[in-house]
C-alpha cells in the first residue's frame, strides 16, 4: 500500500516587496516578489532566496550551484537548463513551470511540490528527496539515478524512459502514471506499486511469458 504523507507548504508573508533581480554581494534575497522578467546568464554559487515568489520569470543560462531555496514559489516560470545542483531546497512549490533539462543533481530536496511542470530530461541524480510530490508533470527521459527517496510520490505523470537505476522505489506508487519503459533494475522495482497493465509490461521486461 502506498505511503501517505503531507508536504509542508511554503511559509510566505502576505505582503512582499516587488523587486527586479540584481546581483548583490551577499547573494541573499528575502521577502520579495520577482515578476515578469528575464534573469540572464548569471553564475552565482551559494545564492540564497528566502520567502520569495517568482512569477512568469525566465531563467536563461542560469547557474546557481549550491542554491538555497526556503519558502519559495515558482509560478509559471521557465527554468529550462538551469543549474541548481548541490542545492538545498526546502518548502518550495514549482507550479506550471517549464523545467526542461533542469539540473537538481546532488541536491537536498524536502517538502517540495512539483505540479503541472514540464520536466523532460531533468536530472536529479544522487539527490536526496524527502516529502516530495510530482503531480501531472512531464518527466520523460528524466534521471533519478542513485537517489535516496523518503516519502516521494508521482501522480498522473509521464515517466517514459526515466532512469531509476540504483534508486529504491519501495512504497512508491506509479499506478496513475504513464510510461512504455523505465530504466530500473529488479532490485530498484522491489516494492513499487503499479497497475495491472504496468505489471504485465514489467513481467515482459523480465523475460516472463504470460499465458492468456
């Protein structure tokens, strides 16, 4: 049976100051809303955002390695090919955002909701995910290689050719998701929850012959 869990929502004040993004020496941004702009070709390590809303923001060739995101919302943003590797991401929501090829590798991701996002070719390799939910997301050809999952859910997602190698899917419910093939070992799939059609596909993948 799938494990049920709650995700802590971002804690954001009712009133935020509207600001444009300009790099600061301390690389710390708090209690602001950034809306309708493009952040271009920034390469900043250890940038921090606390209680920040990004709305209709385009991140273009952005590298924010070791980013710290706490109590943030990305609403209808374009984060394609952004580099958030080795980041610390807590109580964050990504809503209806384009995230093609985004890099979350080696990140620590906790109490995070991805809903309605286009995340094909995204990379989560070696990341630690705890209390994370993907809802109605496109994650085809995504990479979850050697991740550590603790209370992670996928609901109504497209997962074709996703790489779950060396990642335990024990207790993870994929039954509402669609895929033709997953890259995963038998050990990775042990305890994974699937529907009947998916189970038949896995049986064929394992070389079993199913008698009608």
